[in-house]
C-alpha cells in the first residue's frame, strides 16, 4: 500500500500529526516562565530553521543543530522522500537557506523537513546550560516532551550537522 492515495495521507500518519497539533504549548510556556528563560519562540509558518534564524539574529549569535537529535513525526521521512512539501517550505528555504549550512551527509529531503512550515510546531527555547538538566527533569514530571537539539554558538547563521 502506498502512503498517499490520491492526495490523502495514511490515516495513522494523520492521527499522529493531529495528536501533536492538539497538544497546546501551555505547559512548555509555563516551563519557560518557571525557569525564567529569556529566548524562545513558537515554531510556526517560518519553520524550525526560520524561527531559529530570527532568534539567532535578534541575539547576535549563531546556532548549531544536530540532525539526529531533532524529532520528526514517524511518517515525515516517508513523505519527504516522495517530495510532498507545502509551497511554504520552498519559500522558507529560499529566504532563510542562504544562511544555513548543512553538512554534506544530510540529504536534501531531510534538509527540506527543517524548512517545513508548521501549524503548531511547539516551542524552541534557549536554555542556559546550568538550567538544562533541571528543565528536562521538570518537563518529564509534567509529561511535557522536550528535546535538546542543538547549541547557541558564537558567530551567525545556522549550522546543521
């Protein structure tokens, strides 16, 4: 069976996406407030990389993301390999792409996933190193998924390794 029938995604993939989009960012925002975080944004139409670029520019720093640490929904790779991206992904890549550097081993479809516009993509938070472990422990207590996906670095732009 193919993933797409006509223009429809597999029902299990749709359910997973809807479940994630139904999760509000309330608990994540409360965590950010509880830990007095100063840098963060919701990941929406400008994509993970677009919103990260805006944070980095505003703070006059660079960012480095580790592709293997970035969580994707289970069907994302399958649809990326079929090149089923919304038009906004190409727009985001055209606008933000010139300042993003990818290591050579990251395939183009995986790169495009990072430019994918999100309707409800969660929060991207900058957490100072001394607060990180306590933040992750508190997130677990609240049943709030949280991942460490990269670092703030000197410089500008974004590196994805």
